[in-house]
C-alpha cells in the first residue's frame, strides 16, 4: 500500500449525498476474480452520461474527491475502495461516511476525511467554479488548505493515521512480525517432530 503523507491535487466535486457502493462499483463487476482493473468500472452507470463530472477533462488526474454526506453507504463491498484507489483517488472528503466503507478505504490507502457540511459545500463550490482548484491535504499535520485562504484541520483515528503514514495494510501490519512468526513456526515444527519420534 502506498504511504500517504501530503497530497496536492485538483479537486473533483461530486455533488451527491448517499452515494452507495452499488453506484461506486455496480454489482455486475463483482464477479471478476482479479483484484485489479476496477478503475474502468468506477461510477460505471453515471459515466454513461457525458455530463458526469468524471467525464470532464478539467478534472483529469484528480486525486481528491469531495462528495455529499453518507458517502459509501449500502453493501459492504471492498471493491468500492479498490475502484476509487485504482482510478487514482487517494483522498475522499465528505460530511459523513458509511462505517464499513470508511474502514475499507483506510485499509486500501484512501484517506477519508470528515468535514462539516458548510466546509464541504465551500469546497464543492470552489471545485465547480474555480479553474484548476487545488487542495493540499497533509496527514502529517492533519490539515487541509487551498491557495485562497481556506484552511482547516481534521480528526482521524491514531491507528488508521499511523497505518496510512507508513503505507501498511493488514498484510503489511502482519509482516512487521515476520521474524517472530518464523521463529514460532520453526519451534512448532521442531516440537511436532520430536513428539512424532517419541
């Protein structure tokens, strides 16, 4: 998992609340056995509309998505986080998130930030109206700022913050103990071998 420290990016505004995981990654794509290639199916149904925000070249290469409240509601598919991350979004900002999506996002290298509705509305308006509107998100200082005077801080669980800063997913966390695990396995195998010979 890629570490998250500081990110400066154009902002993509998604002016919708209650964006559920079936819209983020429709159910027909869950049958794929691969864990990669989901970026092509992110918001698949909505992207059929030429006017949908992801089809606007002004937001090409954006790594920050700002959306309405209750983002990621619905079923608990981890594919939603995979699709967002593989498309290139490293940070999602909203007034609230569904709990399971929030957890899945963090485990897949996406920083999900909760701000007030007023702050999110301001960011959505700026992203819609100011050409090339950019934010700088720092996980090192827990701050967000733009070039026109907006600045705020955000809260995040210390454990999730540490994992993101170090780029550690669940496997990475386990592998930090690889030496201890190997020693245990070796001792266990030796004890079983001795018992078998007794």
